[in-house]
C-alpha cells in the first residue's frame, strides 16, 4: 500500500491513530521494529477514513497504512520542521466541516465514530506535520521541463480529447499539465522512499 493510495497528501488520507479513551487489552496486529500496532488503533484509523467519506478498506490495508504512517512519522520526529500553526489547523477542520455540510453534521459524525473534536485535531495536526515534511523534502526539488509537458500533451491529452471540438491548445492547459506531472513525480519519489524505509525495518504483520 503506497503512500498516495493511503494518505494523501494534502487531503491526507493516511489514517493516523490517536490515544484511546478507554483502557483495553489489545490484540497486536503488527510490529515495526519494537513498535506495536494494535487492533484498536486500526479500528480508530478505519473510523477516521469513514468520517472522511472514504470507502471502507480491508483490515490488511488499514494495517499497511498504519505501518507506513509509523515509519514516516518516525522520520518526521527525527528531522522536525516548523510546528503546525493554529490557522493551518483551523483550515483543515473547516475543510472537513464544509465537506460535512455543517458544524452539527461534523459533530454527529464524530460522535457516530466514537471520536471528539480534540481527537480529530490531534490527528489532523499529525497529518499536516507529515505533509510539511514531505513537501520540504521532495516537492521542493521537483522540476518539470517544457519537453515533458509537450510529451504529456501529445500522448495523454490529445488522444483523450479526440471527440472534443475545439481541442484546447497547449498554452491553455500548460499549468494544469505541469501540476499533474509535479504530483506524479512527487508521488513516485515518496513511494520509493517509503519502500526504502520498509526495507530497512523489521516488520511483522499478524493479519492477512
């Protein structure tokens, strides 16, 4: 399960766990080096995905996402960047509230998933920290040249718009293509980096 299919990066669909409200004896679903991932964490991660409207994932997919989340967060803690500002956190909460339609709908959804606003904000804060780290480490180094844009236009855009008249000229959608290619390169770099992190870690999964 690669990063772009779990988290994302500004929408950040990787579900990160938060402390549980109740003391329970948990089943361990994975161990990364000496860090245990519990069934309760996986269930909480699944609830967060449901809150965001994502399709329900299999438990094996959730556990894979949590393994990747832990490895990424461990790197973020080793090389911390600027803290998440109050304004950034507010925008993230506002975006989720807007997606729900109202404050009342958001609170009802949180309650249905056995969450509260504090838990949601902790999760969003952690996701934003990861997003900042990845942007600074990878996105800032990505460059797309004119030849790549032209090739994408010729091979992807033109064939896909054969029935559209008139077809958009390259200069009309150049910025859109550039952003598509930046995201593609960004995801490829992040995915390769995560695979390297996983290859250096001792990972044992107890769900299949």
